[in-house]
C-alpha cells in the first residue's frame, strides 16, 4: 500500500516557489522523499536603467492585480504570482498561453532606494520603478600653508 503525506515547507526555508510541495511516500520496505515541481512559467521581463531609476517591465496579461507579489531583498527583485485559467479543463488543440504559478527575478545593477519603489499594473503590464540610491560623497579638503623660502 502506498501512502502519500503532504508536508508544507515554510517560505523562510526557501525562495523557490516549488519548495512548498514536498511529498513523502512510505512503502513496506522502502522510504522515499520526492520533490514535485509544478509548472512555473516565467513572464517576459525587461529591465533597463535611466539616469535616476532602474525600470522593470513584465508582461502579465490576464493576471489579477491581487495575484501579484513583488519583493525586494537587497539588490534582488522577485515577482511571483498566478494566472488562473478561466476555461478550466479543456481538450486544447493548441496551447501557447501559460497558466498557473509564475516567477521572475531581476538583480539590480546598483543599490536602490527601497522606500521609494513604485509598481503600477496597467493594460497587462506590470511597471516597477526603483529609484537609484543617491550616495553622499564627502571629500575632505586640506589646505596647506605655503612654504616661505628661508
């Protein structure tokens, strides 16, 4: 007899969206641990810089704004979410649109001001604006007295 037990792995233990699906099976003479990865799709993502900002743009047509999670940890921007299939189970003849969980990561090329990050979802695109951190540069100027010839 095969028993399957689902164990939830805490989100703190892993940044991988599939890590929460750990299956353990017990058989009479065998014990196995198997990770099952659901299909996770990666939306088209553009990242570019202006003089003052790092800009990130994702194509997320059909995704509800409530199903999008944006996280910034240091210089790592992570966008996760889910696009639900409104049609349900059908016998597709052609299927090119991805549904289910999605994941995208962008490493910032410089430090950004985490307090001023803005995100806007408009016409199927998620726009994230990350202002570059302005560093104060302090320069110490030391004046020397001119030497007098003796």
